[in-house]
C-alpha cells in the first residue's frame, strides 16, 4: 500500500506534535499539513491538492468549527481521532452514511500501532474508491484528480475548438482543453455513470433532477461560474433518446 499524504488537525499542541511524530514514523502516512487552528487548516488544505486523507480531532476548544464541520467543508477521506467520539456518535453516524468519501474514527490515545492499522484500513477504502470513481485530468498546466461522482455534466464549448467545460455539484466549472468525448472511457470515466444526451453533452445520470422525455429534455443542478447553485435544461437529441430513456430507467 502506498503512503498517503495526510493533513492533521489537533487543537492540543503537544498532542499535535506527538501525533505528527507517530505518523511520520508510520509506513502508511506522509504528514503534509499539521495545524491546531481549524481556519488555517481549512485554508491550507484547500490550497494543497496533494492531500489524500484528513486526520481530525473532533472537539476543538475555542474554535468556530469542530472536526466534523471541517470534514464536511473539505469533503475528503477522514479519520477522526478523538476522546469524545461517544458524545458525537450521532453526527459521526450521519457523516458516515451521507458522505461519498470514506470516514472512520478511533479513540484517543492514538497509539502508533492503532494509527497504523486505522490508516491501512481507510487507505484500502481510498484505493478502491480511486479505482472506481476518480480520474486524473489535465486542466491548464496541472493534472487534477476529479471525483466523477461530483461531476454533473460536460458540455462542448461552441468556439470551433475541441475544448469542453466541466460542471460540478460542489465547485465552480473549469475548462478541459482538447478533450474528446470519444476518449472519455479511455481516460477513466465510468461509462455506466455518464450518458449521451446530445452530441454536445455528457451527463452524470445521478445528478438528473427532472426528466421530460416527451419534450426531450432533462434538468440538472450544478455550481455555476459565480459559485451559485443553479439549474440547467439539457436537450435530448433524437439520436440518443432511446439510450437516455433506458439509462434513466435503470437508475
């Protein structure tokens, strides 16, 4: 198993120091970020695309957010390390059931052996998810890891180029340069997840909010360029009508 790049949030500075040391000696973790302040932690993680796993304390004394709120903001695989897991049991259950990223928890004290086993376990889940749902796409000069589950649709940019615009449920859209729909599967996109509705569109069927097959259109919800959640009506062409109908009936 590879070493995971981790970001650690612990409000007790001595515990943070010890946790960082224990993780650095682990065979499964590289510590990229170690913070005691949740606001700084969120900022650093959002600006670092290397992070694979969050290791979070739950109860953060004197801070505006607790560890569960931090996890919901960042939407990354998370291992909670806390002495107050029982107090937050209901919230832990909710985030575990409702999130599309792996969630696990261990009680303090987090011994090196306990950490090693917990990271190995959640790492196996991350590896499985990455194989199933993540693709690596060139955006500008960078390769970005994208969770297919968060992609709502991809649209051809009508400027004569082969560029596409990709829209998400949890972040602003971006441009895919010289991106071919014909090579989506080759690039790792799940052909059972994305449906052809029109020559200019590929739509994640899990994000279809409403369908009107008589008028040959469907509605999706996504984050626009202004970071606002909005709706879009996407046409269904005659060529793809049967395919769309059959795919949506299988949902």
